[in-house]
C-alpha cells in the first residue's frame, strides 16, 4: 500500500496523439473506492448501488443510504462519480422491488421500469445521492438503468432535477435506446453504454446461461454498430458518451470503442494498466480505422481479426 501511494500519480488516460479518454472505475461498495484510487481511477463510471442491498428485506432509509454513499464518495472528493440508481433485475433481485415470479425476468419489470412503479424508493435514493455528494465533495452524476426510449429518459431527468441532481443520464443497454440515442441525449445530460446487457438483448442470449455464452460477445458487429449509433449521437448533440460494461476492460476492444466515439471507459480497476497502455499505442485516426474494420465484419471472430490487422 505505502509503495502504491508513494508512486508518481498516473497521467489521465489518453491516445498517442493526446486525445483524452477518461479511465473510470466500476465499484459496488465503499471499500472498492480506495483500491480504485490507488490504481489511478480518474473517478467512478459505474457505482452499482443495488449490490449494497441484495440482503435487505425492506427499502433502505434516506439516512442509511446517505451514510454508505458518503463513505464511498469521500474517496473521490473533487472527482466525478457516476452512481446508477437501483438496478433490480433477474441477476440481482432486491426483495423490496423484484417480482421473482416473472416467466422471463430479463424482459420483465426491471431497472428503471420497476423504480417508476415504486417512485418513492427512487425519490429516496436520489435524495440520498444528492446529500452524499454535498457531504463528500464528489461531483455526483446519476444515471438510470434499462432506459428504453426518450419518454423514460425524460421522466428520469425531470425527477432527478426536481430532487437536486445536477447531471442526470441514461444507460444504453436496450437496443431501442441505442437506435434512438439522439432522442435520449436530447432528454439526458449524458449516456453510458452497458455492453453486458446491450449484448444480451442484441443477440437474444441470456447472459446468465452458459449454453449460449458464445453469443454473449461484445465484439459482434451487430453490437458494435449500436455502439457506433451512440457515438454518432454523442457527436451530433455534443454530449458525453461512454461505456461501463465489461467490454471496456478488453484492451483491443477499448481502442475500437474510442474509435466509435466513446469519451470515457469504466471498468474493474485491475484492467486499468492494460487498457491505458493500449490506448497510448494508437492515434484517434488509427482507432477509427480499427473501428471501421471491426464494424464491417460479419462475426465477432472476424471483427477481432479485422481490428488487429487494420
Ligand atoms: C451492463 O449491462 O453492461 C452494465 C454495466 O450493467 P450490469 O452489468 O450491472 O447489468
Ligand atoms: Mg446492465
């Protein structure tokens, strides 16, 4: 620990030509904050708040939430922290939100959909996130999971603003949101792509099912074309777009994602060093050439090869 703290601070993420790419951490609990900072996180790109309440039977109070969020945010005073509101779903059931009897929970009442039906829980969480931001000095951005169109993003942004959130965004994890991303950005301050779910829904392959794991590949050109649509929407609206799914932790894919227009990449901190090094090795022009080659491929395997050879 002492050696890591004594080491020279890491430079912010960037391509060979100096194009900045923010390198952010995926975290799930306060203890993750210290490690993320040690490894050079420029902030948090995805705080999976639901992880804190997986064993809780009743909705947590505003006070209880404020306390635990402040504990995490304090590590990031002066830095950006993107907190995702509760994403209860098939893989992460919350006793106080999830109906476990749905026949097909990945396609059910999850993410923002279930929060909207339980608005007081959402209001309490937004209030706690704002209070924790004020108490810690972190720059708190808040985003909603499983947004499927601009009506949903407009709902979330309006509610977040009412409760004092300064920067309110939407996740792009449903193909409809990627296709209509420009409309979503007109009603959001930023978007962040969840490539795990975006791949699951694009390929119609349950991310929890080993027998279809081969389909769960974010290199698939169908997924990359949706990322491209998000990158184009970011450029058209001048708003920030990033990735916070596992795809960002794959160094070669990270380069392609930046070539498709992503401004930030959020990942588990152990992946930082390799991703930073890969980004440092290409110019924006080279990243765009690799992205163009990958998008034109007809399979995930071909996309990997095409990007490597471009
Ligand atoms: C994703 O879907 O890619 C994502 C970042 O969210 P989660 O993995 O928590 O569903
Ligand atoms: Mg997701």
